[in-house]
C-alpha cells in the first residue's frame, strides 16, 4: 500500500477534523491544546499508510491516535507544571506551552502548504 495522496488527506481532514477536535477538547478542556493535538493526529495520518477507503478503520485509527496524544499531552502538562512548581491548571489554561503550540502551528502550515 502506498502513501496517502494530498487529496485523500484533505478529504479526511474536512470529514473528521471537527469530530476529533471536539473529542480532544472534551479530554483536555482547553481549545488551543485540543486544536494542537487534533492537528498532530492529521499530520500522523498524512504520514501513515492507512487505507482511508474503510471509514470504520479510519475512524478507529483517528480515535486511538487522538486519545493517545491527548493523554500524553495531559501527562506532559502535569509533569511540566510539577517541575515548575505551578499548579497543573495553569498549563491547561494555556499559561504555558507557547513553544509547543508554535511548533504545531508551523507543522499545520506546512501540511496546508503541501495540500
């Protein structure tokens, strides 16, 4: 199976991004963090060799990857807050992590450029 075409990824992005973004927002309780995680999911989809013709398999893959990334983000945020002596809620509210958000934004712009 070959790489995904830009058209396939763009179609999947339009179809599934709102759902994955909302799911991440429910988990993370932060719109910016949720957008970052959802964007990372689609960057990984773009790099994957997933057969997008199977909607059930695509949805399952997106949910699995987004859940794993959101949990990693929560763990990372809690760890960074503890190390800095800040409450974890400060990170969740967007008080920290600007560099990480900027990296994800750059990656999303690159994906958009390629599409």
